[in-house]
């Protein structure tokens, strides 16, 4: 398979944004301690033009990560605390009658930003959760029959408490599918937690974080991701992973073509962050678990031990 990657490829258009985004990753890692891998996954999700779901217990740095990314990447930032009494208009905005002009004027909601943190999204009702669907999928919202384009780039980071906690509403499958990746920060390792306890609350450092790159640089990197080469054998590998989830008989539904497209784009983004112009099997494997974990629901009523994304990677041979 190595000869496939020996093919001449066009050079990257501009390596400057790639250098800058690595500086941004390093900067965020100095605030969110011991989570370099998850930070790279979050950035890869943004470069792949997807949206990110952070699922974990409260207090492990989910909100801090989102805020640090926005500051370091030079993005406009809005944080929305989801609650059970929130309405869809609280997110998208609403039209208000202006007596002076005699017409309705649209007042944009907090979704009109470049990085939106939907904090504790599963504390809102399904009706309010679904208000994000069009924005995440189409990059626009419709209010009173009028479509309004969102700023670019547009990136949603939603945090979610474990569904076993009280006062939560499980995200419907259609909403989950709009998130390219789902990751968990987890508790820090002992060394990182010792440093955290010594340095104190890291949110105080957010205001001093400089922007390492601009929105224009990010849009350029997203265009570069689309140009990262995916060889035919690797395309066959992705197809084999998708096919296994559909025919193994262990899940309610296999991965959809949308998930396959997302896996390809995420692997391209991971390769670009590694400074490569071609995708390797390791790039697909690195992001398969956060991409597939929230999309695959075990088939109930079977005696076999449930299998997960790691088991699928073991079962499907690398070409």
C-alpha cells in the first residue's frame, strides 16, 4: 500500500495557517491540562466542517475548552445555557414589530456567531434541541419564512451531562447524527491534576489568550482539508467499516452514508494536522470511535456481549 502514497501530489496552498493552528492547539493545551488528544480531535472536527458533542460529568473542563478554542482560533463566541424552559426563539432569534417603520424587524439570536457553546444541551426539551438542526446542517435559520445565513465558519460545541442524571432529555437520533464527533474529556491524569491544583482555576487565564489565527485562516484550512488525498484502498477500508456495522446484526441501524462522508472528511483533517497530504489507515482509526460511538445503538434482546467501535476496528482488516 505504500506505493499508493508515492504518487506526486500538489503542495499545500499555504502552510502558514497550519503552523498557526498548531500554536493555537498548544495554547489551549496550556489551559485545559492533560487533554492534548481531545483538543486535537476538537480542532479536527472544526476543520472537517462538523460539530462537536462533549459528553461528561460536570466540572472536567468542557466549557473552558470551548472558550479557550474560541479565543485561540479568533472566533466570535456565544455561550447559551440550555434549560428546561428555553424556547427555540431564544436560540434562533425572533421578529419584533417596529412601530416607527411599521414592519417586523428580525433580531438575531445567539446562534448568529462563529463558535456557539450549547451548554448542557440535554437539559432543554426536544423541541428546543431541534431548533439547532437547520443551523447545524444548512448554516442558516428560518424565521417567519425568511432564511438568514449564519457567519462562517460556524461551529457548534454542545456539552451534555450523562443521561442518567436527573433533569435531562436524551438527544434524539436525528440530533445526534448532526454531531460529527462525540468525545469525553474524562478526569485528568494525576500529573495534570496536580498541576491544575497548584495553578488554580484555569478560566482566569482565558481573558489573556491571544488569537493565534483568524476566521479567514480557518476557512483556508477547511479548503485544504478537502484537497487531502484519499487513496482507493483507504476508500475501500471506510466502506468495509460501514458495511460491517450494517451486516453484523449487533446494532439497531448501521452507519449511514452521512457518517461515511463525515469519517472521510475527519480523517482528511486529522492527516492535515499531522502535516500530511494523504490519509493513512491510522487517521481513519483515530477518529472512528468518536464518530461512530454515538451513532451505533446496540440491538436489544441479544445474549452476546455488546460490541463497540474498537471491536469493529479489530474485526475489519486494514487493506
